[in-house]
């Protein structure tokens, strides 16, 4: 169960990084990776550059984070693969968020 709780924490931290990435001024992929990595590190998971894929398509920005965990049982180890993929519209050229 803890590995699934970790999944939701990583998803939330990735969402926070994505919201930061699409707001304000344009960010480089390196800056976005550093933010995602820093946020996810708070959950106890260390990401390598190959674990994060940043994709720009038109007005959208997608961040995909993949990682592996192993659950150890008395007689075997169960490998689990996790992945989070989140997409948001870039607001870099839209003048920010307007609340009326």
C-alpha cells in the first residue's frame, strides 16, 4: 500500500511543478526537470534525467514521470512500474491567469 500512496504523492508534486512550468515566463526543459526533480525528491524518490520526459506540442506542455519500485515479500520480490503523465496549456504568451 505505501508504494501506491507514493504514486499519489509523486502525481501531486508533478502537478505542482507543471503548474509552475506553464505559468509566468517561458521555462527551459532543464529548469522544468530541476523543478520536477526537486518537488518529487520531497516524497523520497530520486529521479534520473531518463525518468522525466518533457514534451511541447502546440500550446500544451506534458510532463511524464516514470519510476520503478520493488515490494519485498518473504519468498520473492515484486517489481512494479509506475508512470504519471500530466498535460496543461502553456500560459506563457497569454498574459497569465485572469480572475474576474
